[in-house]
C-alpha cells in the first residue's frame, strides 16, 4: 500500500493553494496539521479526485487518482457534507454503499456493522435532520468505511465531537491505521500527538515539516507556534 | 446478479471446515478456490461462481485429506469441539427448549458460537453434533450444502455428481436418521 | 461424555448428584431438538449452529484483494431509479396524464393549451439533475466509485426516457389541434414545435440557472422561470396578433434544432461541473 504524491500543485487565478508538494505515504496514520487556509483541504480534495491538480500526479499502488479503481479503494470524510432530507441514518449508509458498488446483502451487513461501530445503531432509523453535530460526524465516519478502503482521507474528523467521542474516535483511527493508509487533517494538536505515526505540517500550500513526532504535546505546540507565530487550539 | 463475495467466502469456508476440521487449512483452501476462479474468469454472476467454487474447494479438500495422514477420529472430534468454543466444564444445563434454536439466535451468517449461547443451547448443539457425526459423511455434506449454505439443488447435483432424485432421497434419509438418533439420545 | 467440573459453583441451585455419565434433563433436550426439527427455519438454525466453524480470521484482508464486483449500466440505472424522488415521478406522471387529457378531450382549437404544462415537466428534470448540489451531497457522491457524473447521467437518462416517451405519445395526438395542412408531416412538426419549444427552453434556461445559482435559491428561480415560460406560451397562443402556429417548416425546424442544441450544450456544461468541485474555493 503506497500513496505517491508527486509534485502536486493547485493554482487558482490569484492564489497558489498547494505548491509543488511531494509525499509518499504507507500504511499507518498520518496527521496533517496547519491553520485554516494552509491548503490542507485543497490537498485532501486532490487526493480524492475532487479537485484536479494543476500540476503533478497522485497514485495509489500505481493507480491514478482519476480512475474508478482508485475510488474503489478510497474512503473520504469531507469537512462538511449534506444529506437528502428524507434519509435516515441507515438510508444514508445504504445509498452510499450502493454508490460504492456493494451488493445489497453486503451493504446491509456492512451498514449494521458500521452503525454499531460508531454507536449509532439505536438512532439509525431516525432522520438525519434530527441528529446532533457529533452524531452526524459519526455517520460521516461510518460512510467512509463502507467499502473497506485502503486509503482513508479524513478532513477535520474530530470537529464537533465531545471529549468522550473523541477518545473513541482516536482508538478507531489507530485500529484502522493498522490496515490502511489514514490521512487526517486537524488543527487540534493533541489529536495528532495521540494517534499519528507521521506528522505533516502545512503552511501556505507547502509542507514544512514531515516526520515522526516522538516528543509530547507541548513540544509540538511550541514547534508549531515557532513555525507560525500564531495561536493554535488546545483540546 | 453479482455474487456477494463475502457471504460466499463464509459459506465455502464453512464447507471446507466441515471437511477438514482445521481453521487455517480451511481458510487457505477457500482463498485458493477464489483466486483460481478469478484467474480464469472475471464474471461475477452467482450461477457461474458458485458451482465452480464448491467443486474446486471440494477437490482441494480431498487432495489435502489424502496428503495429511488421516487423523484418529477422537483427536479430530476433540479439536472440533475445542475450536468451536465449547467451554470446558459446562454447567449442568437448564431446560433446553426449541427457543434455543430459534432462527434469531442463530442467524445464518454468524460463526462464533460460544459467547452468546446459553448453556442449554451449547448442550443442545452438542447433542445435534454427536447425532450428525453418526451419519455417513456424504449425508452430512448434503445437509450442510442444502440447509445451512442454502445451495440450490441443481448446483448440489453438479458439485456431487448425484441426480436430483438421489439428492432428495439422501436428504430425506438423513433427516429421518437424525430424528431417530435424537429421539433415542 | 463431558465431565462436570466440580471446581465451579452452581448458580444458586441445589447440589447435583455425582456425575453419572449422563447430563440431566435429557428427555426435555430430546423433545426440544425434535421440536427444533419440526419447522424449516428452526431446523436450519439448529443445523447452522451444529456446523458452525470457528470464525475465519483472514476474510476481510483477503476479500479486499479481490476485484470488486462489476455492475452493469442497466443495474445502475435501476438502482438510481429507486432513488429518484417519488414526487418527481408522480409529478411527471400527473403532468403527462393531464396533457393526455387535454390532447384527447379538448376541442381542436384548444389543444395548444397543453403546451403550458410542459415547462413544469422540464422543471422536474432540472430539479432532479440539480439535486446533489442543492443538498450538498456532491462531495460524497463524487468520491464514490460511480461518481457524481454517472449519477447525474443516470438520472437524466431515466427521466429523459420517460419524458421522451411522453412526447412520442403527445405530439401525434396534439397534431389534431393544428389547422388543416396539406401534409401530415407538417402538422406533426407544428405540433412538435408547440410542445417542445416551451419544454426545451425551460430545460436549457433551467440548467443554466442551476449552474449559476446553487442551492434552494436556484430551484426557486427555476420554478419562477417555468411559470414565466408557461405564461409566455399561453399569451402566444391567445394573442390575436400572432398566428397560433407560426410560419413555415423552415423557421420551425431552425428553432427546434437551435433549442435542442442549446439544451444539450447546457447539459454538457453541467456535467462537466460534476467532474470537479468548481464552486467551493476555500
């Protein structure tokens, strides 16, 4: 399992959102840290094929990001997502499972398993509009896992989760990191320190740090401040 | 119709385990059967994949059986009972009832027998397993294929080489024997 | 047979007699098992329990390595058909039936009036094609195996087929509303123009609107646009100045071709947008 990002960039008319970034990721959890507007979401969207890079390429085990084969192995949780208003939690999962090509019986089984995993089994038949922010986020995490992805891209996944949910989520991610490549972006330093094997720090469209972080939370925070000279959020 | 590969994996695995009573080998053979199928065919239609998988699995099991020395029956039974999670020293059973066999308790896809079973269910299952063990193995195979894996009869005919008539006849005989054995217990 | 483990406590029961080689309650167990074999489902459950192996440990990892199942285009269409909102189908059907009624039962002079219904038929198609955008499901759908583009294509194919059939039925029927002409073909053309011009212009304009205006506002704008087109069709036919059916074959063909091309163009532009997130630049 290898995700190769080769000199990828995204340029808009008046701004360079991602500037010739190269990276290779293997199985495990990689945390992407950076302020808002640093280019994290743009980079992740390019890794999901939602944005087309203005330069460079992305391949997963040799498969290009624009192909159906790549999407078959991809699970994605966007920062914000909507839902069709008539959907219950279960409907939502079954719909997306069908779009991911799961046969009906497998879709039902997977949906049940994932609903239990994110503790939504009792709320699965309620309409999503009745869900709290944390519940909706958990549903989002569940849908990302439907096709048992090799590459999991999570954009600010812990936003909206209460501390207890956040701990459960961290354990879940650690488990997933044993079988897949997990890239998660956040601006919460403690998330990174607790679960990421590799840390990436992004600033103004470029990766300015990439590697393992063996020290503690305060050290990472201090390092981050040094790089940015700004306040970060503590969680 | 596309085959539900996950479900087929479990069913083939269950079948291989029945023949070999060894989890690792059963999984190896299941995977081998799938790999061989996909090397040849990209099609995913149930009608094509199913008889092929069973036939290949069956042949591989027979090869494996011949390759290993035939284990003494007792040792096999002991391993079977251990591997299926029977707790050593079962409590004296409470009343067993038909409830213990209600379909809700044993949904078809579940495999781990052990944690959620009541004592009575465990013992009832053991009784049934003992009774089953007394049947000839080809009848056991038919029971597994027909009632547990729910393989359509015409596919069973292709796998076993028996005629429809023979399959039904042996199934009836097997069920009759089971009822007798359970009654005599 | 199993020996009783005397080291373990019985749960609040009287102590049992020494193990005799038989387990207690055999008669009841016997009866239970025989009862279990009476019914198909219980028999199946009992046998499943008896044949249950230990859980397989490598299933997930292995299955991941297998090629994912292929789904035919037809199955995908069928799947999407189930997800097109019921009221869209209902509205399309209702509009079609109403148009049918008008085409068959009204006096020939009034048959043109069914052209006022057709902008709303076009609205159902536009609304469905824009649905993913309105409810912000686009990112998730884009990332799925079949991707947003295929979903929108499927929806349009389905509704397009339905509407296409509707027109195939309505156009010949509405031709009787055309004043006497020499050629049957010309009458058909007039009828087609009367029906398709409002429909296609609503489509083309509606697709343009949903591209420029995202979310629910876009849909309301489309609704407004449909009402305007219907009103325009109405006033065209009732105005004493303009003829009920305009001009010769030439201009009509030109207009129809032009509108069809425009609709196709707008549709393709919308499809292009589904390939990439173009509106959210944050």
